[in-house]
């Protein structure tokens, strides 16, 4: 889950996509890669007393049960629950040194045993691509896109400035050879009513370069209450979430076939004898 700028509805889209994947029968987790005090996930999963990312020591081997216990549950009124790995500690706790390498997050999810992983990433995509190109190194956007069976979901607000930022991000991804043929763009509505003309025109242009463009309509419940509950979401919001999930799965199937091959698993650690 990536975006060109902040305020794009990225975490909301991640939540809705994870709910659809879980409803389709896949064990699902959201990886919250943002610093705690800039992320909505700790408040959306508050009160569960899950260990969170702070309970997973980065310098010691982890077991599946450890990782599963650290993940909070996102229950739904009409959908199966799914899990979130976030930093749920008190706000005044010292910041965690979260890994930058996407491969580290993939390994963590693989240890946990989930079938579908939704990574909520806070870095600005176009800036990251340009910065890494100028520095002559692999950027985070490319590293996320090159993970096994990764389908990039690029979010933007459905406004004139949002579609402009999205178009710039797509141009940067195209210039850098990113996999736009399996990238799904999501336009997040900021108000009721028809999309502005500039947004409709931009969406038409982007649909020729990406796997799909999905419109997530404005939902007053999300605006007022966030995603602490899902029972009051509008039917059209649920429909858009289902369409997004279908497009993500279709992009994966078009790229790697159906059913998807098994993803690589971390190699087990050798048993060390202390005798």
C-alpha cells in the first residue's frame, strides 16, 4: 500500500482491502510500517493487549506463536477477523527502530504464517524513486514491488491535486521500470457527488497504464469515526472494497497464474547443541 503524498487514505484502503481478503477465506495481516505516533493503527486496535511489534525482539529467533500473539485482531461485524502487526504501546514509549528493508517485513509475515499480507507503507513514492535513482541505490518502493507476488496499490485523494500527485508517481514508476501492469490505483473520495472533471480525465489516462483504477467513494462514517467499527459503512463503500480486492487478485492472477504458487518461506534455523 503506497502513496505519493500524505492524506491519501492509504490506511483506510489497507483496512478495507484486508477485510475483503479475509472474507474471501485467506488468513490476512496488515503490517503497519509507520512510526507509532503518525499511524492510525494503534488507536484502531486499542485495548486488545496484544504484544505488538515491541514484543518481537529483532536480534533473536522468533516462533510462529510469538508473532501471532503479537498481532492484534481486527474484528468485523459481518466478516471474518484478521490481524494487524503494529506498535500498540503507550504514546510516551521510546520509538521502535523499525526495519526499512521490505524483505524483513516479508520474513516476519512468513514466520507468522499468513496467506495474504497488506503492507501499509508511509514513504512518498515519487520522492523515494527520484532520491534512490540520484543516489544510485535501490529504493524502498522498488524493494516492496519486487517482493514475491507483490501487487502495488497506489492511493491518492480524488481531487485535482491528488490526481496530479498520482500521475507524477505513475510517471516516476514508469520511468524507473516499475511493474505498473500489476499496480492498482485507488482514488479516495473526499466528498459526495460526482468526481471532478480533472479526476475523471486523470483516471481515464491512468487506466491505460495500470492494471485497474478503483474509486473508493466518500463515506461520512469513516470521516467522523475512522475505522474503529465497520458495521455502519455504506453499501457502496463495501462494494468498492470488494471491487478493489477483486482487482488486486486479478492482477496477481494475470501475473503469476491461478492459483498462485507458494511464496518462499524463511529457512528454519539449525538446532544448536550446547552439550
